[in-house]
C-alpha cells in the first residue's frame, strides 16, 4: 500500500486499480500516526462521503440535496464559494461532485475553488472518484471538469449528468454511491 | 399575414442610467457570464461553409426544402430574441452589469440570425431563399410560437418574461437544431453543423444566465407568487411543447424523423426547466435521444462515463486535458 498522502500515479498503481476497480489505492487503516485517530473515527461514522462545489446557481447543491445521501449514511461537504472563506479539509474517503465551468473552454473547466481544494495534498489523498456535471451544448467540453480531475488525481470518472440532474440521474448516483462505498469498505476490511 | 417579427407595442426603456462600474460588482455571475460570452465570440465568416457545397448538391430537393425551412424558423426566433427578447429584459435588470450582459446576448442573437443568411447565400439560390422566408410567414405553428413568446416580452411581468426567454433559448430552438446535428451524424453539411454548434454553445450560456436571474428574482417575491410562477412555467412549457410537436410534424413527417425529434424536444424541455431551477418534467424513458444526435452535439457524452450502470468494467481514466492555472499542477 502506498502512503495515502502521496497519489503517485505510477503505471503500477494504475494497472492494479484497473484490475480491481472498487479497491482504493489507499485505506484509512494505513494513515500516518498524526491523522489516524480522526480519519479512522470519521470512516467508522460515515458509510462514505462526497465533497461538492456549487456556485450561486445552486445546480450542484440541488442535485446533492435530491440524492438524500444522509439517509445512506453518506456525509456531504461543500467547498466554500468565496476566497476568504475557511478552506475545507476532508480526511476520509470521498467522491468529488464537480460542475464544469468555462462555457466550452476546457482549460477553465475546473472551478478555481475546486482546484484550491485539491491543491491541498491532504484533501487530495482521500479522493476515490469523481462525478461531473455539464451541458452537452458545450460539445467536447461537456463534463470536462470530471475528465480533468480523473486524469490529475488518477481516480475513476464515475458518472456525468447535466445541470441539476434528472430524477434518473439522481437515482443512479444514489444507488451507485451506496454500492461504490460498500465495495470500498469491503476492500478496506480485507 | 403581417410579419410577426415586429413588436406590436413599444418596449419600455430603463428609467435611469448611471455609469457602469465593472470594478464594483453586486453579483459575481454578471462578470463570470460576460467573460464567458465575450470569450466565446465568433462570426459565421470564420467557418468554411462553402466546403459544404458538394454535400449540399448531393442532397435531395426535399432535404433542401426542409433545411431551409428549419433555418428560416431559427432565423425568426433569433431575430425575436435579438431585437425584442434580450432587449426587453434590460429594464428588469437588478444590476447595471446584468443590463450589459443582455446587450451582449442581444447582439449575439443578431449574429446568429445573420449566420443563417450567410449559410443560405453560400448554398442556395435567391428563389429558394425567398420561398423559405415566405413559408415562415405562413406556417401557423411557427407563427404561434413567435406570438406566445412576444406576448410575454411585451407583458408587464419581469419574471414571466425571463421564463419565456429561457424557454426560447433552451427549448424552442431545438426542433430546428436537431436537423443539422442529424445531417452531421450522416456526414452531410458538416461545416454548417459547426456554425450551429457555436450557436448551441451560446444559447446554453444565455439560458443558464437568464434562468439564473429568474431564480434571483424569485428570491424577492413571496411564497404564493413563487408557487404561481412555478405553475405558470410548467403551463407555458406544456403549451409551447404541444405547439412544438405540431411544428415538428409539419417539418419532419415527410422524412420520417418526427418521433426522433420529439425525444430531443423533451430532453431539452427538461434542461430548460433545470435552467429555471425546476425539476425535469418528462420521464427519462421518453427522452432517450438518438445517441447519434447526442454524439453529434457532444462527442464526450457517451456511456463510458456511466461507471455506476456497470457499462464500464474498468476505471475510465480521463485523457490529459490542458489547464491554464499554474497552481493546478499540484
């Protein structure tokens, strides 16, 4: 197992994960001593967690609310909107839900607030997957934020949806996340 | 019948003007959207539509007529949005920057309207062009949709105006947008499709922004009014949808594509509602748009990114994408 604070992204790790998609590269059991107490405690308390960003349009916030993840024991953390806000720190395995920005310009697709969150290596160590929203009107840039985060953090792009998501998207995400975290926990317990 | 693309009542102007200060924003969305819109600026002359001449010449007369009617219908909507719709939103704006964004939207709609003329002049004879414009004046469903929307633009409810405008931007165009996406998926008129994709990208930002401003406006009214507007939105969508179905039949029955277009209408109707902050209306089973159309619209919107449905047995790793922020290289 690799150190959870380093997402090395070497080809070996990539190959291992491709063979067993549900197994995260790092597990809460092997965190460094300083983080062990908090991380293990939160991992026991939650079935899983999601971290999301939503701008003033509230599209992603509505999608997350519609998923009713608290009923599944999945915690939700929101990345703050304003630069002056207290930065979010997450120390348990999570799936990132990110809207695509930039109006079709791929280089601007990941919201700056999300970049800031992921630039903290301690936050980045716990990402296990990404879900991205977008609009097919933006052509190749559709849900580009998801592909960028997936490539940069070496985690799977689990799902994409448009705007605030349809009831079908909500159902798939809710069921999918429950399965995804259950599989991850089983893998951690082994 | 008199041309409908002329407002029957004068639109009101804003009551008071102060010098706009872009260094003092009341709503960050205004600058964000202004930057997106100006960053996306384009002109039809930049797209080599003339490369479509061989493709056009190989198409049937029926396909020619259909294409020209569809594009004339889109021209009418863009004209309405450019000269009436976006302009009518200016007096309702909550911030001076919002007013400025509407002037950009109005101008781009005029660019869109002109781009159809640019396509026509490249591909068609003046007799064909005249016939298509004459058809647009006579098609009752096209006239009706223009009427419905214009009535709200001239009405006295700022929020209803935004609903009508968002439904135009995010729903009413799509019976027309379908055709170039369909042709492009059959390797026909691919450069023309590139022009339409640029329009489609702009309309997404317009619908998003006007829908967002609608939601900001909703925050300022009471619960009862909010409920009335919610009902009004669904009623108007249903009214426009019924008319769109008739319009679609009048265009596409001859080529057997009506059913396929209707799925695309419902899919976009849902997106229009979402832009206004409302849940989707049409269930997924009747919004299963032809995958070739979705792929023509967005090459990345495929099933590979639905890990949850089990269609991908391994991780779908993203391709390396270009980003520009230096702080993003971890």
